[in-house]
């Protein structure tokens, strides 16, 4: 199963507030939160959202503006089709501007979708998925977007053919779709 993924943020308390308000994230661990400078390992916090953990890593240098930072989703979360229908209204209430994602490659089982950025420019996508995105966790914050599963997590590579050879051989991954990008 999926273990954890990370987000780079400039302000861990602000990131806690954003992810708690939207997804009902619950802080699990915080290290060195009182200082804004560090050497070696970054200041981190782990939060739990749905069935998964996410690492919030303090950026060592100021991040570029959210509008220009990352044009592609850094992570995609599965939501139920019913919840996807109510998401535009929920995001608008939280003053989160989202853009619709209208097309996904055939055969991936991902439908509909909304893309938005967190306050630090991390691009997040919410989409209905043919996988098991219908269960709900009882302990989440009322009104929070339920995140029962992860649809995708990008890995940036320098040599695509080498990566397409490595991941199937080393981890048993299967290439489902490939496009011009």
C-alpha cells in the first residue's frame, strides 16, 4: 500500500491549517518547529489524511509564487463521484480557486477532477477513481474532504526509458499509459 508522500512548505503551521481545514488532516509528529533555519535534515511534520501519512518539509529557501511554482499535480487524491460533485462549492467556501480537469488518458479509470494549489504552490488534484474511493474514515473532521486513497504521485526522472525499465524490474510497477507529456 501507499506509505507517505511529502510537500515542501514555507510555513508548517499555515500548512497544518490548510490541510486540516480541507482534508481533516491530523498532525502526528513535529520536529524543530521553533526555528526557521537549519542545517542537514529539514524541519518536518507528519500529518495523517484518511488512510495515509504526508510529510510537510520546511523549505530552506523561499518558494516561487504559487502561480508559477509547479504546473503539474504533485499528488492526486481519489474522492467519490458524489463528493466530486460537491467539491466546487466546498472549495469556494474555503477561498480555494480550482480549475476543472476534463480529460484523463483512457484506461486509467480517473474521471472528472479539480486541480488547485495549496498556499505554498503544491499542486493537488482531486478526482473520481474507479478504485476503492467510497469508504469513509470515521475520525475525520466534519465537512472535510474525505481522502480514502491516492490516485497518483509523480516521480520526476531524467531518462524516461531507464525509469520505465527500473520501476517494473525493481518494484513490479506496470506502465499503464504513456504520452508526449
